[in-house]
């Protein structure tokens, strides 16, 4: 309750409040979507195919008679879950490797950064496409491919932040006072790095969402019976001329997700940046 | 300027070497046996003898460094091997598909710049009034639209409902309209925001005030003193989301049956056609690096300060 009151006292702009609510709803869908769905999202009923909206099926049914609303809700788990997994992995990998380079300096730093450069040379989506080609299709491989194509951006930023922070007086003081290397990083450097990474990450969620759904749309991610938003758009293309409304819903969900997290990222940046500029800049 | 180009072209060599080594390693460490895929695609039953024969044919029985070396030596002569599927040289396949992609991406880039610069500038000049609000609103919504979904919406509107534009294929300008819109919307929105922010910053500077005080006509102030300065960050940013634009074409091609490199890559992925995949990633690297070089040249041309920076900065890259 106090957290909520504190949040309200900040008086965030209405757009930001709306985005927060929407993010909570999306998170709820991601966690409980398949259980909240009124029908089995993969249940085929050919006698019910391509029905318009009705009380039983609020958004109608698709070309195999599956309930569109149920598929949207269950698909949220796959689409958003994939993004959540990518985010966690990219942050761990990026911050881990970046901090290592920033703390180590010298040859280790140079070697890691050259590897990063090689990854940064190629556009992320094209790199992800290549990795899917190497690893094979499937949801887990799409996640891995997007992680492999994004981590270097995070590593480079984390490295720059850590390299700046490690010369700060308060960090040097901790070192002089006898704090071990690892402890210094964990206690004194990472908190400042993570705030900055959170901004980058929240602005990048939309990107990841578009990459995951794009790869799925190309038929490289989730395999057909399972629901996923990008796959649903691909399914709907076959009936684009007869039942155009089917292509609408999954696209709107993707768009809503991207808008939500872009707005949150903007808000986060506005809220966190002044503090970071005062405390986090390299001398 | 000439030195900038020469140095960057020289750097392309080691960069490609690094990427090729990484690509080779990843493909060899990756799952599966290429010989098996080769047999499957060729329709030969995978007996032990056939596998051995395929491995010998593809050079997979030799030690890894030797394989890399011979592959590199071939690649240096622009021989990237043959596609498992069509049996044609990979380079031919890629060069056959590349023009369509470059056309789509190039026109999209032009459209992006042609619309985002005036729109951003207009928004900045009418700050907080309706043009600014509209531009900002559009930019916020536009960056969130998945390009493949936008493609379908356009097909619904222009092909299904109005019947004005062909839904598939590559031909005259009518075929270009929808793919270009689908590819460029996101870059256009990002760019509009950037131009607006950059123009606002420049508008507040003293040299603009001074230019106005000197009694220069407003259009002169805008083109000479505001736009040129505002374009500097925009050019830099263009280099960055050029990659997004190229990536976007990969998806959009599949919607409109655009016979570009994205379709080639997707079918190579489905068929596990490794030689094509290898050639694809290497050539995209070259294309992207060259595009970035062009962007840097444009930046140096607009902003004389960058010319000196680019010259002084070169030592950082060379050992």
C-alpha cells in the first residue's frame, strides 16, 4: 500500500499510468493466459470455421474453427514469455560480460570488445535470422537467436558504465577499505549499472517483441498448432481475402505490447536519468 | 575524405575475416551433420557409404583448420560453394536476389528521409501546437506497428477493398508502394522524432538568433543554419537504423512475394542450405558496412567538424 501511495504521490502523467496498467494486464496474461482462456486454443472444430463474432466466440473463430480470443490469450504466454526469457538472458549475459571487460581492462577488455564489434557489425534481425538458420527452427532456438543478436549492445553499454564507475571516488574508497573485487562490483558498481540497463532494456522490449513475432511470422518459431501472435498473423494470411478481421487482433496485441513498453521506457528514462547524470558520470 | 574512405575500406578486410571465422565456427559447432542434410536435399538415402561419400565431397573429412583455410581461399576468389538445393553457385544465387532487396531498402530510405525531415522540422517550428502533437502522436504509434502486420493492412486497404494496387510481385511502381510503406514506417517515425529534437536544440542556439537579427529571410535561416546543423545527428542515426531497415525488408519481402534476399535466406533456413546461409551473412555484412561508410561520408560532407574527427579517430582503430 505504501508503495502504491508513493507511486501516486509522484503524479505520473496519464499516459504513463495507462502504460503501467497495461503492462500489469499483459504480465497477467503472460502468467495466466492459457488458464483464463475460455476454450482450448488448439481445439479444431471444422464445422465452426471462420465464424464471425458471437456471444460464444467474442472474436469469432479461425480457419480451423479455433476460438480466436482463446488463441490470443494463450498466445500471450508464448509471445510475451519468449520476450521475458530473452530479456533475462540478454541482461545476464550482457551485464556479466560487459562488467568483466570493464573491470578487467587491458587485453581481456580488448578481446571481448572485438568480439562485440563483430556482433555489432551485422544488423540484429539479420543476425537473428542467421542464428535461427544455424540452430534450427523452434521457439527455444528463436529465443537463443535473438539473445545472441542482442547481447553485444548490452555488453558494450555495461562495459562503458563499469569502466567509468570503477574510477569513482566512492568505489576507490571501498577498495581501499579492503572490499574484495567481486564484492565491490556487486555492492557498489552493479546497482548504478542496472538502473541504466533497465532503461535500455525497457526501450528494447518492443524491439525484441517485433523480432520474435517477425521470426515466428516467417514460420521459424512456434510450430503451427500452438498459438503465438506472429504465427496467428501468418495463419490469417490464408483467409485474408475472405475473413480480413482475423489478421487484426494479433497485430493489435503486438502493437499494444510495443507501445506499452516504449512508454514505460520513456517514463523510466525521464525518472532515472537526472539522478544518474548527477551520480553516474565518469569524472 | 579520401583517407577516410581508404582506411575504412582497409578495415573491411580484417572485419570480414573475423566475421567469416565466427560464421565458420558457429556453423561447424552447430547442430547436425551437413552431410546428412546434403543427402536429404539431394534425395539420396543416407546409407553409410553415401554419408562417407558426401563427407568426402563436401570436404568434411578433413581437419577443421584445413577446411576453414580452403573455404577462405575459395571465398577470397568469390567462390562461396554451391547451394545444396539448386546446385548453382551461391554467389549467383545471392547476386540474383540482391538487386530486389537493395531497391526496396534504397527507396524506403529515400522515402524515410523525404518525409521525416520536413515533418520533424515542421513539428519543431510549431512546438506544442497541433502539428507538433500530431507528429509526435504519429511517431509514437508508428514505431509500435509490426511491419509485416502493416503490410497486410495495406493489402487489405489497397488491394482487397480498393483494388488499386497489386498485392504480390515485383514490377512497376505500383508494386513498390505497399512494400516501401511497410518497410519505411518505423524508420520514418524514429527519424521524425530525431529531426524534431535536433531542430529544437539548434533553434535555441545563438547563431540562429544572430542569423534572424541580421534580418535573413526565414527560409534562409532554416535551410542554412537550422537544417544543416539538425541533420548531423540524423545522419548518424540513419546509419544506425539502416540495419533495422534492411532487417525489415527480410520480413516484408515474404508478404509481397518480393524476390529478394530475405526470401532466399528463409528458404535456405528451412532447407538447411548451409552454403547459401554462409554467403548470405557474409554478403549482408559487406552491404551493411558499405552502407555505413556511405552514411559517414554523408556526415562528413554535411559537417566539416566530423571530417577532422574521422581523421583523428582513425588511430583508435589501427594497432
